C-alpha cells in the first residue's frame, strides 16, 4: 500500500495503512478498505481535478484540488462536504491532524513565486494565513 502511494502521488493512506484513497480528474475519487486490493468509487460532489489528500484517521480525510477545491469527510467517505476556500487558485497539498485541524498550500504565485499556506482549526469553517511549517 505504501508502495502504491509512492508510485502514484494521488494515492494516500490513513495511518493504519489499511484505508487508502485514490484521486483523479473531474472529481473522481475511490476508497479501499483492504490496502488497495479492492476499490470502491465515492461521490465527491465536484467536477474539478483532485490533487492531494491527507487522512489522519480511517474515518477522517481531507482532499484539495484545482480552483480552490477543499473536501472533507468524517465517515470514511460516505459523505463528502465541500468547504469554502480562502483562495480560488489551485491547491496542491494538504496536511490534516484531525477533523478540525488542517493546513493547505496553494500553487506558487506566478508574479512572486510565493506559496500561500492557510490553516483551519474549526473544520474548514474559517481559514487564516499560516507560516511555513
């Protein structure tokens, strides 16, 4: 399972390694409960490309993508919630510690080259600028 995640950056695991998610274009999203042996499609509710994810537990998962897309589930992906984003440009990385705390990174600004980082401590209801961790 970890090898699959290294070969495809759009595959990532929860800490146990048993639960995996696989992301793709046009909102495609799949979940595996058996280390990637079997994959079940999930409904993301978006049609934007999904680029990165973070699963701090088997039930909690955060996903980011193009055009500021941010998704979160707290029930292993049975229901995904689209969160309001602090940016409209692409988000390329997310690191979550639980259902309420996460950091997100945007693509570098074309004029300044700076990457914008935002944090939430309320499940994505609000976002504030964060420094590079």
